[in-house]
C-alpha cells in the first residue's frame, strides 16, 4: 500500500479499508497542529495509479475465504469491504471531478462498497457547488469527518483555522441537503485558559443548528514543534488546566440539544467515553465529574505530558 507518513483515521473507521487519496493538508496553518509535520511537503494528491494499485492489493487480501480454503489464494473477484476511508487531512478538498474518478476506481475494485468517507475541512465543502455535492453523494461519499474544533470565533481566528463559526452551520446545511452525513471533532482546550466554558457554550449554539451523527471530543495536546507552543513561550496564549478542559466538555454536553452520539475516543483522551445524547446526558456528565474529582489535575496532566504522539 502506498501510505505516506503517519496515517490518521477516526476511531470509528477501524473497519474501513484505508486508501491513501492525499497526503498532508491543503491548509497546514492551524497553530496547534503537528499532525503532518513528518512530511517534506504541505499537501499532495496520490497518483491515480497508486490508488488503483492499492485497491488491487486490498482485493487480494479480502477474497472469499472459501476460495482460500480451496487453495486459490489470489482469486480477486470477491472482496468484502463495504466502506472505504480515504486518508489524508482533507481529501474532500480535491476537486469534485477528481473525487468522482476515485469513487469510480473504488467501485470497480469493490463493487459492494456502500460508502466512501474521509476527513474534510469546512472550507472544502464551501468550494463545491450544490450540484457537485449531490453528485458526490450519488457516487457514495458519505460520513465525512469535519474537524470543526470549536464554534468560538475568537479561538478559530487565533488558531488560524481559516473559517468562522457561521460557515460551519452554512456548509453543514448544504451537506444535509445533498444527503452527505458528517461527524464533528471538537477540540477541548482550544479557547485557552479561562475561556473554556465560553468556548463550549458558543460551540453548542453552532452544533445545535447542525445534524452530526457524532460529536467526538479530542483534547488539546501541545507539542514544542507547534506554533501554539511559541505563542505560549511568547506569553500571548495560556493553556487550560486539564480540569478546565473537562469542565468545558461538561458544559458542551449540557448545552447540546440535538440527538447525536457523543464520544471521547482516541489517544488525546485519558479516559474514553461514548454515549447517545440526549438519553445518556446525565451518565456522561456524571462520568466527567468523576474524572475531575477522582482522577484530578495531577494525574490527568501527567498523562498529557507523557503522550509522546497523538
Ligand atoms: S486543517 Fe487539520 S490537519 Fe490541517 S493544519 Fe488544521 S488541524 Fe492540521
């Protein structure tokens, strides 16, 4: 497989075939981000011949087990994937025509594939027409993961995310209209010391106007190679305490009024949680209280300080 650098995928895409469609990020400016720093370039689309070769290779792994039992190890006319996840920070930033060509390849090698997902920036949706979004939906694009991070305009601007909160609402409405579902990644801690609760409230206002199937929370983990670290050293930004990050998440959960899945998964979360909202709101907030009161700042901070890699 042609995988370039570290490959990131959402925790709920474990069962998907991961195919590299792009490497790196078209934006590459968010101050806290160190995800693609191991690449010698900012962004590159994968050559189509690499994608095709990877799909062919994957087909050979997932042939019918009965055929395997018969000793026909390289029979490639039967595969079992029903979902493909395109890797890269924002493959949805590719032009619609390019994405449709990739979908054609996916369906050629995996005819039973029901959906194709990937990470997307909010601005990747902005760049596509309504007709293009409908075409992409018809080609199987569904279940995008949008790293919205926050609905707090001050934090979005400071971190150089490249969009405002109202664009999240506008672009998600366009995805809804096109029939493309999406999940959100929220970044606890992004608003900075003393502003976590306000950031959570502002985010809830934004998220309550959208329809994500999941709101996933990641926790800000700052590495010395990030621009944000330099801001801290320069004294222009202060990190939230770990406990404040959990108070912030509690505030977000308390203020969400939509029906959605809530999840804290992945390495940035010392404690993993998952539950349906609104049904499990009380259990989730009580679990967050236990983390704050029973685990406490020192052990939570120790986890974060020892987290070498996300
Ligand atoms: S858009 Fe995502 S991958 Fe790109 S710089 Fe920002 S956080 Fe990092």
